[in-house]
């Protein structure tokens, strides 16, 4: 498959892939992490999901193609079948969009797409637990936790920080999801949503998934959470440095303001957003002390303040593109 504008090209596929049998496509974006990509693929193969499941690897490094080459070799001997595509336009939204578009175009009988990132490992039963929750709840989108695995065990104290904690701790219907790093999405959602699925405006700041979920909820689609369907996220030591945590916290605030700007446009909307941001800023000392007491972490206690400041910075047009330089992310 090759798009007319060469935004997506097929790099390789399993020789014995039978597209007509596939009902679930696990989409796996990758960027310059070939070794961990193989570990992620191994965890998917261990699920023994059968011929109705295929994997789509989306390499977002059109120049290096280390991930594409590694995945091509892996597919040659794997029980799990699939294909590798290249998303030529840089940015995580482009990578996700390439995978979801490829799934729809390749597998006529597609029922769901799932997403796992190239720094994550699927736990036993991961995919089936997401599917069972979708069947039980009737939800169109089901998310699960991304459990941090710190490179240094001495960094476990960071687990209590809000940027590393799952959004929910109980399985069942939820109002909305926030992350695309561990999710199952029904085909009905993709068929109903306009293209591109994720807005490329969020490519380097993140939040394209949150914006997508907000728009899906507006169309009437429902959400659920499956605590048991966890993936293990490998975190390098730099993600426990204060500079990274501070940047992520400010970014979370900025994303919330940007998404609200789309919901509440115009002067009245700006006044509403500013009022909310100021209220969050004023409440942050009390909320921060409570967070500090609960987690034992003074850095975690800063989170609500950082979110409020990030919101105000976004109103001034100051947004940190944390994904612009992936080597430092």
C-alpha cells in the first residue's frame, strides 16, 4: 500500500499474513528504539492471540528505519503475523494515524484496533482482558494502566507522582480516557471520526489522544477502564529528573487549556478558561499540601501548581513541545 502523497508506505509484511481472517489489529508506533520494539513484539507474540490478530508496526523515522528493519526481521519467524509501514511525516499523531488508516484499508473484517507503544510490554492476557471489558460494558473505547518500570529501583518513590499514576483504579465504565498508550478502540469509532483521526497540531506537545477522546465522546461513544489489562512502561532515569517532571506537569496543564479552547472559543470562552486557571492556581497551595501529605513527595505536591501555571502559559502562547526532541524526552 502506498498513499498518493507518500505519507504512508508499506515496508514489509509477513509472507503468510491472511488479511481476511484478521479482526483485531494491534498498532505499534516506533521511533529509534529498535531493541525495545523487539521486546514489545515478543510480549505480543506471547499472548498467543491467534490468526484473528495482527500487528502493524509504524516506523516514524523515515530516514533511519531501524525499527522497520528490526520488525521486518522479527516477522519472518514470528507466530504473530503483521506488517510494517513507514509514517513519513514526523510526529506521534502522524504515526498513530498511519497505523489506524492501514488497519482499515488492509483488514476488511476489522472489529477493533489496539494500541501499545514501543517502550511498553504487554502483560499476560492483556488483549483479551481489554476485549472482555468491551463486551461486558458495551464500551467503544477501553483503556488500561501503564505501569511504570523504573530503570533504577531506588527511583520507585516517583511512582506516587501524578504524572506516573494511572487515571483510574477500578474497572468499569468511565467518563473518558486520556492516554493512547494502552487502549482498545472499536471500528465503529474509527469509521465515525473524521480524518486525520488525531490532530497533527498535537504532534510534538502530546494531547492528540485526549482531543480525539473528547471528540469521540461528543459523538456519543462510551468509555471503560480495565485495571487488569496493564502494560509495563519502561522509564529511563531522565524521566525522574525534576526538569522532565516539571516539563510534563506544565505540559499537562497546557494541553487541558488548549482542548478547552476548542470547546470554549471566543472572548467568553477565554474568560471562562482564565477564570478556571486562576481558580486552580489559588487552590494549588492547599491541594499541594494534601498531595505532599498523601504521597510523602514534595515534588508531587507541586503538581497542581504546575498544571495551573501551564494553563496560564498556554493562554500566552507558551507551550513546551516535549516531543520535539525525542532523545531528551
